[in-house]
C-alpha cells in the first residue's frame, strides 16, 4: 500500500498550491479520502474529506471557501486545491485513506510566507 503526496512548497500569502496524492495497493474507490495537516507544536487537524464516490465533502471551517478536495477513482488520485493561502496554513499535509484500515502518506510540506 502506498500513498504518495506531491505538490507542496513555498508560496507567498494569497497564492495557490495544488496537492496530489497517488494511491496504490488497495481498492481506492472503497475508501474515504482525507487531507490532514500538522503545524509545528499543534495537533493534527482534519482539513478536508471526500466520500468514496465523491458525493459528500467536508471542510474544516478554517479552509472553507479556499480549499477544494476532489478525487479521480479511475486514476486513484485525490487532490487538494488550495487558494488564497495564509501563513497559518503552513504545515505538513498528509493524505489519508479511511476504511477497514487507515493508510497514511509520508506528508508534504506547505510553507506560506513572504
């Protein structure tokens, strides 16, 4: 099983980034997919979640209207489009697959700074 995140980096406030997570080794379409983040000295936070057939989504209040989660079950990928980024969005972002078992990616760093 693998979840491989990509797309992190350094961006100025107000900028955008698109995170991607490529999944393999399990039945992707059967799993709820989520993005979490962990900022320095803070607890891990659920950022966004999408149901297995993309019918339902959830967003943390802190990212509503700025972030969009989507998935492509044909390509086994989930993405997080992040717009109007703020310094408080700085964190390591993790892809998660939730189902009968939880799987985690290794994380990708997002830094929002001028």
